[in-house]
C-alpha cells in the first residue's frame, strides 16, 4: 500500500489542547467524509482520509490533511476493518470516525479500535451490537418505560414461523409489518395487508434479510394508519450526561427510505417535548455514549411508539444543526476523547425550520434508477441566506458505478415554515446540474404540492401523490445553453464563434 500526504498548515485552536485526540482517520468517502473532515479541522485536529482506487480524485482526498490508499476496491476496502486500523496506525491517528454507512454500525470496528489503542468516535461496541438487534432494542425500551407498537417475538424459521405470524396477525389484525431483526436504514421491511399474502412475504423477507444482513431472522409489528416518522437526536458523554437536540420529521419516504427531512418534528410543542423526554429517558437507561438517534412512529392523535435507535450519525443531522446551531460532529469528537458535554439541556434552544433534500443522480421516473457512469457537464449550485450544501460534486465529476448516487445534500433554513419553503423553492429553481438526470425536478414538483406546503405529510405521502412523477423534464434548450456556457468558461472563448 502507498500513503499519500497532502501537507497543510496546522490549526492552533486552544480547544483541542486538552483532548488526547490530535489526528482522526475518516473511515468513509464522498459527502460524509467531506463533512467529517471539516469538523475535524475546525476542532484543531488533523484529518486523514482513506480512499480506494476509484476515489483517488474524490474531493475528500484533496480536502484532508493526509490521505491513505487502502486498496483497489470497489467498496471492499472501505469495509475491511484490518485495513482501516492499519491506515489509522500508519498515519499516526489517535481516533477513527466511521460516519454513516459502510462500517458505522459494525460493532467489530470499535472493538478493533479498542484493541489497537484507538479512540472510536461513536458508541461502544456493546451498544452497537445490542441496539443493532431490533428485538433487544425493543426489550430495553420496555424496561425504560417507552410505549411500543405491538410486536411479536423473533419468528421461528420455516412453517413454524409462518404459523406464529398468522397467530400474531389474528390477534392484532392487519396490516402488519414484517421486519428484519438485523435491519436498518429502511431495509428489511415489508407491509402485509391480508392473510393470503403473509406466508409468501415472510419467505421473501427471510431471503432478503439473509442476503442484506447475513441474518434471516424476522419479527412482526402491528402497522399504524398514516403514521409520521419522528426521530430525536441525543448526545451522551462518558460521565452519564444525556441531552437531546430536538426532533426531526422524516415521514416523506420511498420504500422506507427517507427522501425529505424536516426540523423540528411538526408535532405540537407538548407532543415534541414528551417525545424528546422519552428519548432522553431511553438513552439514560442504556448509559448511552456519543451521538444517537431514537426513532418513533406517531399516530394521528400524536401518540408515539418507540421504533428503533440508530447508533451513528444520521444523514439528516444537518437540519438539527440548522435549527439549534450546535455542531454534532464536533461534539462527537470531544466525547470520544473523554470530554464532558459542554452543553446543558437548558442551553439547547431550537428555533425556525430546516428542510433537507438529497440531490441524487437518479431518474425518479424510472423508480429512482441511478445514472451511473455519466459525467456532470455543468454544476451551478444555489446560494444566499439560509442555504447549506453538503456534497462533493463538481463540474466534470463522473457519477461512480461503484458507489451510491448521492451528489449533494441541500439544507435550507427559515425562521417561519413559509420562509423555509419559499427559500427551498428558490434554491431548487436555481440549482443546475447538467449531464445526469437528478432528483431536482421531482423535488421542484414536491415543494409546491399543497399538502407539503401545509405541513400535512406522513409515511404514505409519496404513494398518495403519484402526480409528483409527472413533472416536466429539464428543457433541452436550457441544457444546451448551460453546456455552451461551460465550454466558454473552460476554453475562455466561444468554440462556435467564427
């Protein structure tokens, strides 16, 4: 393996002097790696990137203070714990931050870090292992006194499991949700509406769970009618202090994958206060350390039910940071180094509204099929008040076939909901990405839809609005002019002038 060093000036912040962590390995790629590198450097630490061969020209490599090649890839080296530990030790890091995805929820990584004498920027291995098992997480929630949707024990394999599922559905009624015990990120979930389809769906879910997670175990939950998906950001330190940073509404989803995230929760103030208090109670019961997200489903009467806890940084953490002004990643780094939280609950004051949309190189009209292999001919991003962009895309960027299709996360902030929506609408109209198809035109249609504008959405929102997929394609003339302008900018002359 070869190590590449990009030397930069040291940052001289006093805040890092008493933290044993001086250099952090960012064990990820793309947008989240860029986000982590910025936070590490703002903390006065040095950031070390890792990269596979297809990512050699990726922005996170050039932004880091140092970069280490970990293998030809694709993907396998980002998932290789031994290589990650080697890269951290080779570059003299004291800590490893996994971001989200890849190894972020693999308990073997923090265990390997501990064995190697490295700090892991996240919860301990035991927490990740225990809470990654959804049935264990539910049992611990019961111990903490949180309300739960009726759920079954782990289903036995084969026909015995089908029989147990039919018994559960007979007691609680349809619809029910089949869930993978080891599931996460919206995967391993199936809704079943009647008895006839239950056996076949269980067999399919079992095979899917085994393929996706290496664990085919399943359990059932009673399905709620038009629930809202609300989650609470928590932080806990090694001294037992736990706080929340408010709640987020992540109800707009496609196949249980989040598309749009909003802060705060859009619940009544009383309901949000109760759901945040429940999340803190649960985290304290667990002795939870570092950043985590406690997720709930909320019915039409604002009754809430524990769903799961994610033991990592969330993609949508940006909306929480926008409304409360607290950098979550920097607190993760301090907690990992043994520092107590520098924030009390009374210091957390959320105001205004933030909305995040994930700009992906995908064709929404073709079931969000990735535009892999295409090149971004023009990239012109919006700006102005209340606009935050987290990404790594640029003009000339090739959409990788090897990795996910996320280009950039667009987060907008407004003091009032109406201001946030109008700012989001303006930002989407001004966003120009030419080359691959993207989710931008789909979002342009969504942001003007009356139910969205009125803040009336739940997990069935996308299914209720198929008209959102009837948007007009980006004008060919606009794309042609954009390419011409890009060529003029590149060649410093009009290539078509005589």
